C-alpha cells in the first residue's frame, strides 16, 4: 500500500515538473505608479494596483501618508472590454459621522452589489468588486480612481481649483491616471 502511494506521489511530482497538470489560474495584475507631490500629502497616491481575478476585481491605492480624518471619500470607475464598453462606479463618501457607499452602472440607477468591499486601511484604500456586479464579467477591465478631502467634498475650496485642478502639494484631490478627464489605465486581462 505504501509503495502505491509513493508511486502516485512521484507521478504527480513528475507531471507538475513537466507542466502537464494545470495549476490554478493566477489573476492578471497591473501596477500603475503615480507622481508624488501632485496632491495634498494626506491623500497623495503613490501607486495603484488592479487585479482582475476569477471572482473579483480588486483595486488597491497606496497612499503613504494617508490621513483618515481628512479623507472625504474616493471613487473607482471600472470599464469592461465588451461590446458597448459599459462602465461602473463604486464610491465611498463621508456623510456626517458615517460613510455612504454606492454602486452603479454609469447611465443607470444605483444598483445593489452584494459583496462589494471598500476599505480604508493604514497607507492604503482597497476596493474589491465581485465579478457578478460587473454583469458576470469575464473580460479585461480598466479603471480610473479619485480620492478627495472633506473640504473638497463640501466645496470649501476655491473655484479655480474645482474648474482647473493643477497638480501641487496643496491640491485637495488626487487621481490615477489623472485628476481631470476620463482617461483610464491600460486594460487588465481577465484570468
């Protein structure tokens, strides 16, 4: 009996070595660096990571000097590489003493998204979206993100900042790939 188990173990090891047994699929990942010093340090994004896995799309923002008390909220826009290029938005915004989380397909009403997770952690913000909320996605995705201060959310910033946000150490909003416009990251394949 022991010789039989040893033979099976040896056969599996040989097959794995030769690559004949499929390993679990790894998620496709894209890392996007962001310039430092282009926004208020309390929300200045240094990098973005997008994972497009079998069950979830995860977007992680690295913010080295994140100050939770100054954070007014964040939004993640997700585009799918399918006919019509549908886009979605996940937002978490401070409202009074709590947070309001929303999910919607752009151009549509707000939707329910069971399993949507939006977390503020030390030095990072993580948004995890179930593929089922992206209409059972099995395609490449791209994203655009924005984080902003409480003052920006209340409108307590000069009009010129709202109309023409110029990068700098006092800008109360940061985004990847850009603060202004609709540019998104490069596509991240589905795996």
